[in-house]
C-alpha cells in the first residue's frame, strides 16, 4: 500500500523493523518515535528521526504537506485523541498522497465471547494490549476517516479464526447458539483492518466508487464466511458419517463373532443359492 520511492512519514516507528522495509523499497523515511532508546536505533536507517509524543501537536508543528504517504501501523489505538492526530496527518500529505493505517478489530469473535463471560482482560500485546486507550470496529473506522476529510480506497484484513487468538476462550464454555450468532457477522474473525485513505476531494464519482468498492469487499467477506461455514458443516457431516460407519462395522464384527451367526452359516449359503436359481 505504501509503494516504492515515496516520501514517507512513519508514525510510531519503534526500533525500525518497518522502516528498514520501507528503505528497501527506496522510500525516504521521516520516523517519529516516542521512546528515545528506540529512536536511537532509527538513526542511520531513516532519513530523519523525530523524538516526540504524537499526542502533543507541537511534535510535528511547522511541518507542511510534504509527504506522499503517512504510515500509522498499529498506532492510533494508543493515542488519547486519534481523531485529532489523523486530522493533522491528513494535512501533511501532498494532494496526490495517502495515509496507510492498520487498526485492531475490537469486535473480533474472541473479544465478544470473552465479554459474554464477563471478561475483558488486558494482555501485553494483541487485541487487548494494555497500552490501548481507544478501540475500533469497521464502522468506527469509517467515521474516523470521514471526519478527517478522507475516504477509504483500499481495505485488507488480517483474519484469525475464532478461539485461535491470544484471548483464550474455551470452545466448550460458549453455547453453540452464541457462537453461531457471533460468527454471522462477516467481520467476526477479522483481527486487523489495514487500509489506504486519500483526501476526499468532494467528487461524487470518486465517493461512489469508494462506496461501491467497500460494498463489494463486504459482500466478498460474507461469501467467504458462508463458504467457510459450509465447509465446516461438510467436515462435521463427514466426521459423523465416519463415526456411524465405525459403529456399524463394530456391530457387524460382534454379530459375526456370535455362535448363532456361525451355526446358521450353512442355511445362509442355501438361501443365497436358492435366490440365485430363482433369478
């Protein structure tokens, strides 16, 4: 989504693992990092390093629309006012520029099922990282983007199946009806949204294309969920049929081991012969 040979403002660059990937794509990176120790690792990698708090407007004060891309990878959820920060970032891209953002989905199935059980336990990382102060769903992401004067033109999803995230939920502890209701939402197994947003220039045609794209993506998600459910149902039916077959085979083996089965072997042979002669 970032592309090659771009002027990139990378927010929350940490120790620079993404920065290095951007540099490998011939991008010129201005990295912003809060932790001074992590920022030290960025020097010599990024073209420019800014040590500061994104919650503070002064951190990027005086910067103009000079970037092709602003990259916020798992950053906004850590900020006190992500809307204000996104609004400021939208002013720092050139007219043809874009923002690339990733945000975790608080409406993931495992979070919902944990809430059904009365749990909302923070972790060192993941959906309920203890440093998260804001939470997002697909709907609230749309609102966040629109209020910043932007529109989404590309959306990708990182998917993690229910019961397989770091939020430990025992499948047996959740009623089947609850699981099915939650999984009816096509975004229930979306772990993270990754999207590109561009300035909304007021063009009705562009807005309609953006809406159409998102609707087609949503329909695709619904089809993926439906196909996955169908596959799971088929697998369950196959498993049940195999189990029934094993029971039937065991019953036949027990019958064949009985004295009555052995003693009537001759009679069965005569019966088969008679049936053959009738035909």
